């Protein structure tokens, strides 16, 4: 009787996608990727080149977390959960850097920290990041916390982001 209300939509032949601009993977991004991977204790010297290549490919594909996670799973002792966490962390850090670089190329110099209202890695990080909500910072400097420079979304388990402060535009 009401069949006309529930007609199936015709499946689309392909989903629209946004092509990733691999020119965003600059020498600076690659250098920091090396440093980020060296800081992960599970990645030993014997695995490093292979994991670096997988991370670089994952970034160049526009955040292919599955590709990097699968490469990490080949390391003895790395669980699926830990591989996923490492992959997301590495991709988040690279994405934050590329976004800041892109915004700076447009003349945007400052951002405003935005707490996601979702818990970060632990209660201490959540409380700290919640206290940073709304704080203005220079995109090239980040925010100094406990003697380290951090950016929203750059710490493992962080779900924060930032909004751009566009010069000449009232908030």
C-alpha cells in the first residue's frame, strides 16, 4: 500500500572522493615522520625502513590507516589494537602539520584550540586539553605544555582540533 514511499535508491556507480594533494608531504613532514616513528618503542631498527615506507604511503594516500596498521601488525608483539592506535597517532600528527602548513600558506598565522568534548587518552590529558579550549596559539609554535610544544590532535589519544583565526575577520 505504501510501497511508493519506500522505493530503493539507485546505487551510485562510485562515491565522490577528494583527491589528496601529495605535494603536502614536504621534506619537513618527512623529517618529522622519521622522528615520530623513532619515538615508538615497538618499531625496532630491523623494521624501521619498512614501517617508514608504509607510513609515508599511508600519508600520501590521504590517511590510509589500514595500510599502516597492517604493516605494524607484522612486528612481533604488536596487537591489532596497538597497531591501530599507532597508525592513527602517526597519521594525526602528520595531518595536523600539513593542515597548519596549508593554513600558513594562505596567510593564516593563528588558531584557536578546540576541545572535542570527548575524552582524550586519560583523565589528566582530558582535563588539560579541556583547560586549553579557546586558547589562541601561533600555528608554527603550538602551545607550550609541560615544557613541550603541542598542537591540538598531535598527542596520542587526543581528539582535539583547532579553528583558524582568519586575519581581518571578526570572531
